[in-house]
C-alpha cells in the first residue's frame, strides 16, 4: 500500500505515523510517568513537613520534660501539702482569716500522687487573696489552684469569704 503512493504522500503518511507514535508514547508512557513523579514530589513535600512538625513537637516534649524535672527538683519532697499551705498562710498574713483547712485523701493515678487541701478564709481583702493565690502558685513550686469560690461578705462588701482547693502533684 505505501509502495503505490508517491514520494510526497509517503512523507505525509510517515510524518503522520511518527506524530501518532509520539502522541501514543506521550499518552501511554511519558504523561503517566510525569504525573506519578509530581504526585510523589507532593507526597515527599508533605512527609517532609510532617517530619519537621514531629521534630518541633519532639523539642517541645523535651522542654516540657526538662520543666517537669526542674519542678520536681524544686519541690520539697516528703513535705505534705497541708504544711506547705499552713506556712504559706503565715507568710502572707492570712493566718488570722483562716477558718478551716481540710486535707483530702491522696489520689494516686498514672504514676503521680495528687494531694489536695480545702481551705476556707473569712474576711480577707482582695489584695490579700491575690497575694495568697500568687504566692501559692509561684512561690510554692507545684501547687495549683484547683477550684476557687469567692463571695463578698454581707456586713462589709470590701471583705470576702473564700473557699478554695489547692492541689499538688508529685511522682508516686
């Protein structure tokens, strides 16, 4: 069939076949290969970002572990929360307003022992309360305010009645 065609027609047919072959090679081999490579490049970039996030989270975990170790070393081990809070009330000057202080049973969970103390203060000023709370959380390492309930007094609105629960965690 090609033999019967004249030279110019043969060139056109061969050029068409070459173009068709190039298009088929493009559609069958090159285009899927390039799409697969782009997809893999995107996945590599995504995994690289994930790896960077994991590295950042690892650094944050290390910092938190160092902070925990620092707090544990600063805590006065063996000293109950009850006595720490009692000394704190003396230091801040709210010992006279201390109505009651009740230790709660210790709770051990996940390798940590949680101590809690419920405190009732009467006729404290706002500045005394803020000073006490600040000292409890910043001077005494590891003590946190778990709950706080403040009510103004009926006889003197500038004075407050306070119920609060303090807690501390230490390794069991």
